[in-house]
């Protein structure tokens, strides 16, 4: 029996809206983020057995809103954390460009650097892909909602597809609470069924 992982990015935060690098810190959801999480809950509640979430606040809050609808607990997993951006954490795009001009230029050019002394996208992809594989193995035959972060899920999806997990990878950035569906087959094959599906956010007020 196949194992299905529905990968969801957390709901919006003020830092998302203001283009601030949160990395492995950051605050919880804003009002729009909570509304997005409620829409996500309405969509997935009938088809989810288990919820596993990053232990960072914005992901935990998103998962808790869905868990209330599913009537289940949330398992926290630090392996699902967002990329560590080191000294870039808490800085806006403009502040990073001013304080770290060489790193900023390299990142914008698509070079996979360890921003601020943190993680590379390749390192992130390896970490999150291994975490997803472990979750799938621990919940064989079940349907699992995995709540994580934009760069984390995008990089892991790139790894599954055999693409280079860098900032300029040929996959769009993930919308807040969008769903990416991964199927682990009994034959050992791993398939990406959907990517960045945010149909549940239609008509949500800006």
C-alpha cells in the first residue's frame, strides 16, 4: 500500500509579508496566515491520518489549526526546519544586500552559498529529503500531512526530481499553505504528484 505525504508550507507571517529572512527563528502566523491555515484544514481534514510538523513556531501554529479539525495530535520533527541562514536571520532583503554585498550578489546569481554561515541548499535538501523518507517509512500505508517551510520543501522536491536545489532552481517558490503531494510506492518508487497547489486559497481576501 502506498504512503502519501502531503507537504504544506506554513501560513503567512509578518516577516514573509515584509521580506525578512526568518531562517530557523521568527514569530508565528499573522491574521492572513491563520486564515490560510483554516482553509488548509478544511481541505485536508477528511483525508489525513497523521500530522508531522517542523518545530518552528510558524509551522507548529499551522499544524495545530489543522490538527484541531482532524482531531489528532501533532508530531514535531526538527529535521523539517527551514534553512539556517546564519547572520542573515532577522534581516530584510535590503539589510542583507547592504551588510553582506558579496554573499547577496552570489545568492542572487544562483550560487549555492551557506548564507550568513548557515546551510547551503544542497545541505538543506539532503536533510529534509532524509527526514521525509524517514517519516514515510515510519507511517507506511498512511496519509500524512507534513508542515514545513518554503525553501525546505522546495529543495527536497528538487532532490526527489533530480534537480539542483538552489535558489534559482526551475521550480516556483511555494505559496503559504500550498500543498505538494509525494507518493512512496511499495516498489520503492517516489513520485511527485502535485506541486504548489493552493486552490484552497481562492477568493481569500488579501
